[in-house]
C-alpha cells in the first residue's frame, strides 16, 4: 500500500499542471511512497502525456470533460493508498507539505485535512467556511462588498489559524482524505459538474468523521475565481448551488446523507 495518492484534473491548463506536478515531486521526500494521477479532461491538444513517463506519475486521458468531481472519481478504483490528495492544477508546493499532513492525520485520526492555503505572497486565503447557507451564498455571488461582518463570520475570520480546528466547508483546491473514506463515500457526487462538489464532499465527511484545518503545512493557490469573471461559469455556479441546497434541504434537520 502506498502512503499517498494524488489526483490532479487537467482542463486546458497544461503549464499549471506541469508546475504543480514538478513542485510535488520536488518537495515530497522519498520516504513518502506516492503515485500522482493526472486525469486529463482537456479539449485541446497538449503534452501532458509526457509527464506519465516520470516515476510515480500516471497519465489518464478521459477523452472528454467529465467535470471536476467526475475527473477525480475516474481513479477511485485504482487507489491503493492510505491517504488521497485532491489537488488543483494551480497549486504549488514550496515546502514538504505532504509528510507533515500525513503525520498530522496519523496522530489526529481525522477523516480529511486541509492545510494553510495562501496566495503567492503568503497571505492566507479565505477558503475555510462555516456551514453553507442560501443567505451566505447569495451575498457572496450577488452583493459585492456588503454584509462584511457576515462574510467574515462565514469565512471563519474569528478563528485562530495557528491551531487546528474543524472546518464545515473547505474549498476543494487542496484536500487530503483517508482513501478508504473517499471510497466509502464513492468520491464526489457527480451531479455537481463544477462548483459545490467540494462543499458536498466536506459535508459528507463531517457527517461521519472530521475535516480539520492543519496549520503546520502550507501550499500556494493561484486562485482565479473563474465564476466571478465568466458568465457561463457564473451560471454553472448558481446551478450547482441550487442542486446543493435541494440535496441538503433537510440537513438542516441533522439528517445524515452520504
């Protein structure tokens, strides 16, 4: 059994994927046995297949865009690891994050872990959130700059980020989950093609285990916030929110759904 597996879903972002893989290979020590899966959803020609020639890297072409969750789910049956990392193409490692996360998860026995996620200047990103509500998503998507206190509460600005704590919803750009739990939950819910699949997975993990923030490891996320700039992505984001709230409308009565 490998210590760690990593999946990166590519979609016409060849350079980001290459940089992410190179940073993982550079900073992850040899004593962590690891396989990196590149799941290529791209609709444009690229040279990512060449990365599959590197030791511990497996390239898989889907031949079509399966979406974020669908792409990550492709490799579930192939996983033979203790922990599995869900990694965005625009993530960069600048330190040995994985061995620290593995040690923390061994000690804490949490089901899923999210490290410090920062921008390229080292500023902590607001990717840790409390329970998703219609109101919080509405003000985030439609009321720019308003309800500052509520936004701060929702993005957990009152927490001490020097200590571990439970997170209801962590953005899916970098999550490490127990592989057997990921399989038990059957990965991402593919009803969410893009957006909210991470909120859904976090909720299902927290229903049976704990998603913990770990301050001892840090990764860089070049966050593009695509749905804030692209009308088609914005519509997709809103559609996914509707699906999420319809799915979890009783959650809300503490009903556990996996």
